[in-house]
C-alpha cells in the first residue's frame, strides 16, 4: 500500500509498484504494459479528481484477475465546499461533466452530504441495485452504467448521446474490465478490475 496525494513523486512510486507486481507475477509484456497504463490512468484521475487530497493506492490479484485500489477519505465540510464552489460563476462544480467530472464531484462531496446531491441522471444509472439502505453507503459500477447508457442511447433519451461520447473518451473505460466506486461514510474507494496474463 502506498500513501498518495496525486504528486509526480506518487505517480512514480505507483508505477514502480505496478512494474514490481508485473515482474513478480511474470506478466507478459502486454499484461505489464496494461497494468502500468491502468495505474497511470488511475493516478491521473486522482490528480484531476481529488487535487491535494490524500489516499492509499494498492494492487491485488487472484490468479490473472487484478484489482487496482484507490481509497480517499473525504473530509470536506459543506461550508468549505460552499466556499470553493462560490468561486464559480454559477456556484456549481462546472467540471462535473462526463465520467471524470462526475467522479470528481463524488470525491469532492461534503462529509455531511448524501448521495442525493448527485444530479446526473445518466451517471446515476450505474448504481448497483443491491446498494440500498443508508444514502452514505453504496456502490456504482461502470459496467452497469454502460449497459443502462446504451439503452438510453437506443431510446434517444436526452443527454444520453453526449454521456456516451464522454465515456468513449475515457481510457479507463476502454482498458478496464470493470470500474467500481463505493462510498462508505467518508471513505470513497475506486477499484479498477482487469484480467491480465
């Protein structure tokens, strides 16, 4: 496990961890490159999404199934978040568009806000059906989101094509088998799943 904050130094450390894992598991050159690419993309997303927030990064595997984890403890109060958003002309998070923007809004959410604040109907389609109960404990799945979004595009729902186009631009969406984001209290965790050989 590596403590990270999105810095260049952290990126180098996570890439070294990916390379060590690839060497230890004797991944093929293609598998090694894919693990490195996913690690780099996750760290770039962290930098874009969380800015200076600190978190933990680690890689797990069971056979040829790998999981890249990024866990961030969000401690931003609603007052601090309101002051940050007040710098925007609209008073809203203008960058909360597309997959990365929506994830950034999720990681930036206040510690005392619940999931109801996330207003993107398109992205909300990826919430796992079993994720019921308290609004502070749920899971979002990229695969479920893609399936729901595909149906929305076929039905020509408003905003669906734009959301699909944003998803198509995501390197992670193309390279990963699955991406899940879970929220448990103040802990937000992103896990990228990939089968590698």
